[in-house]
């Protein structure tokens, strides 16, 4: 992916997940090697609150919807709560208010786990709330894979112009 081609191939997608997997391993090792210093109530709360606010409301609305169309508010809630920026600010605020502690590792464990283990990244408005292959993307990917066997310049000349 680059700034002009905002999509991933299956290989680059797996590589990004692998990078988050390394972050997950580092955070989990730090967490589990300091279990004696973990305050469990904050750790559980910090791990769970992300989905209580950011995922569950949208999942419930999605599964209750007959046409699977739900308010963009649910996408915004998900994206804000699953943002490394948002959660980094939460960690900084926590440290400022209560001090640094091992329980804070629950946040990167949650976010890195979502990305590495489940492949869940931020949700664009144009897709369904729950993962489902978009027909336009499937067709696009098929065209790209067919064109991938040709040199890039040759494949680019065969892409039909838009009217």
C-alpha cells in the first residue's frame, strides 16, 4: 500500500498482522513476567472497556438490523476506541493521574491482539460493520491479480479509462 493505492494484498496484510503480532508478544511477555505487580481490576477494566464502548453497541445494532445498515456513529465509536492514538492518550492520562503500572499493558494487548489475531483494523464507512467481502473489492482484487502477471506498465495500459 502507498498513498495512492489504499489497499493491501494478502501478503502485505499478513505482514502487517505479523508486525502487530510482535507487539502483542512483547506486551504479553511484559505483562506475564510482572503478574505479581498487576492490579487485576484495572487490567480487566482497561482490556474490556474498549469493546464495551467501541464494539458491542455496533455489533448489537448490526445483528438486530434486517438490512445490516447501521448508523455511522457505531463506526466512529469503534474507530475512536480502537485507535492507538486514543488509547495512547488514555495511557498517558492514566499515568498522569494514577502513575505507571503493569495493568496498562492490557490496552496494547487488546489492540495488538485484535489486529494480529483477528485481522481487525479500523472500520471504513463504506463497508459493513462486521467483516464481509464487498463484491466490488472482490472484482477489483481479481482484476489486480490477473494484471499482476504482466509487467506493471503493460498492465496499466490495459485498465479501461473511466468516462
